[in-house]
C-alpha cells in the first residue's frame, strides 16, 4: 500500500502489526493482523465445509463442491499411500485447505475498502515453517512408530551397490532432512514473490496515472495494467498449485513413512 | 523484508496462533467434518453399488423368465404341430378307407351289372340263333324245297354267325 510520502512500498503488505497485546510465560503472543487472517481463513473454511454438511443422499451444488474437495484429497492419499492413506486424510486435507484458502484470501480485493488490507498468512516464513514442521514431524512420528529403527532403511534404497554404501545414505539423509525447509521455503517464496510483483505493477499503474507528465499514463500505466491482469490470473493459478504441491508432497512423504521405499 | 526483519519479535505470536488455528482446523474440520462427509460419500457409493446389483439381478431374472417363456411357446407350438399332423394323417386314412369302400361297392355293382348284361346278351344271342335257324330252314324250304332239319339249320346259322 502507499507509504506516507506517496511512495509505494511493496514490502509493507507483509508488515505484522499487533492488534492486541498478549503475553504467555514471557512470550509475546500478541493478536496481530496475521492472527486475524488465520482466523478469517479458518472461518472461511468452516463456512465452506458447513455448507456441505447436509449429508444428503442426492447432493446439492454446495455439497457436491465440498465432496469434490474431500474426494480429491481422498484420491490423492489412496493414490500415493494406498489404503492406509485414509488415516492421514484429515491432516493433508487441513494443510491443503488452509494453504489454499490463505492464498486466495491474500488475493481478495478487499483493499478497495479504505483502511482494510488483506494479509497473506502463507507469505510468512514463520507460518509456512509451522506447516512444514507439522508435515515433517508427522512423517517422523509415523515412520518410527510403524518401523522403529528399521525406518532408517529409507536411506538405503534397494539395489544400492556396496561400493557406494558410504555415499548414498548420506545423500538420502540430506534429501530427507531438507524436506521441511523446501516445503516451507517454496510456499513462502512463491507467495511473497507473487505479491511483491503484483504490488510493484500496481504501483506503476497508480503512480503512472498520478504522474504530471501526460505521456506516462498511456505509456506506463496502461501496459502495466494489462500485464497486471495477466499476472493476477497467473497468481491465482499459483495459489492453487502451491496448495496442491504442498499437499501432494506431504502425501508422498507420508508414503515413505508408511511403506518405506 | 518484514518476514525476516520482524522474525524475532513475531515468531512466538505466529507460532502460537498458527498452531491454535491449525489445531482447530484439524480437529474441528479435518477430523470431525471430513470423516462424516467421507462416510456419507461411502454410504452413497455403497447404495449405488447395491442398487446396480439389484437391477442386474432383476435383469437376469427377467432374462431367465423370457427364456422359460419361449421354451413353453416352442413346446406348445410343436405340440400343436404334432396334433395337426396326426389329425391330418387320420383324415387322410379315413378318406382312403372310405374311398376304398366306395371303390369296392362300385366295382361290385359294376360286375353285377356286367353279369346281368352278359346273361341278357347270351339269351338274346340264343333267341336270335333260333329265330335265324327257323328263318334259314324256312328260306331253304321255300327256295329249294328241300327239307332241312332244325339241327342242321342251327349248325349252319351258328357257323355263319360266329
């Protein structure tokens, strides 16, 4: 949003502002605009799900939509994990829905109401880190619970030649340990970069229209506006894809933990 | 970048609220609602499968009934054909018998009539012979004056007639 001096700061949208000061055991757990939007996302998901909870034999439109989403996650889990994947549907569903709704919530054009700004919770590393750690710790807990120390055989793929025994497990271990970081960073970077790009382009449009030189508006603002439409559509696609990627990777990692290799 | 610049001041709040919200989402929606919706979808799928199976059973039943019906129809038809054939054969035999009987009657009548006829003819023939012999004897007597015995005349007539 526009800064104090009419300058547009594309980073301002990520600023966390405390709305109510809270304190727990010396930790600052203030209710912030980020927390507010987490609750908004939760409320939106609840409204969406509650609309489809009539559980009729012949579903209506809304129920069809809700069943479409749950069926999508169900299929994903049974395709990548197998029949045992059904147990993890609630987790993957929650991750998918939270990311999807948070991404879309950040794209909502509620900024047209003066003084109201959306906040993309998934553009925060602290948030994506929590989601990634939830996903990763589920894999660890399930893996060690089901297989005990045999879980370490995950790092020795079938058919590894003895001559490479010193190298392959190290690479596998590294690729395993990097998973939470890649999960968290992918989502954080994709959402941040997309929103910065949109903000910069929107700044071109606004500043171009406000410019004193008359040629700037058609030469800069108009092309930027056209580009902005395309980027917005692309960003909407990215919102869905990032949620899908996060859910799918979580499903694949759970498959590793449940079935080993 | 506020995400990194503010990380030390905000991480506790972010973690706390994220975990709280995710907990609510997981237990309140993921566990409770999704499970119920899935159960409903499963129940519907099961109902559809059962209905399809019932329809399939009914179809098979109808098919066997159709097969049984056509069998009965075939049996009735062949029965009727057999009956018609026997009736026809019987009628033909009857007609033959009657024909033969009529034939025999006719031929009997014919032979009787023939016998009567031949008898009559023989009688007539003998009548003609005797008349002719008498006439011949008379003619001979008148023409030549010779007396011819009746026997001689008869022999001569017979020789001429036959």
